[in-house]
C-alpha cells in the first residue's frame, strides 16, 4: 500500500462518510457538472462506495499524518484530505 512520511492510503469506512461527503460538497461546480446536483448526502456516498465495491473496486482515502512533539511525547495526528476511488 502507498505511504510516505506525511501521507498514507486507508480503505474508506463507514466512519469516513461524513467527511467524504464534505469533500464532494466543497465543490458544487463539480457536482452540478457531473451529477446534476449541488450537494450529496452521506447516504449517497455509502451507496456509491457499495456500487464501486460490487464492480470490483476498493475505495480509499488519503490520510495526512502530522508528527507533533508535546513535552517529552511525540504524537501522531491524522486527517483525511480526499477520497480516492
């Protein structure tokens, strides 16, 4: 699986649906052009991921890994930044 010092891929899961929908909804011009709507729901994302899986594709998210030092402890924070299908 792909990974670098700052990013890695992770399979999209149920808990990612809200953030995946937010990524889609951040670009209404794309949605209007490609889907004919201005917003999509978490349910739409779930159905899309299920359709893709049924067609033999796995859906992934790109996760940003941020290393932080706090006192004598090193923390690793992650944040999803975009969906890959």
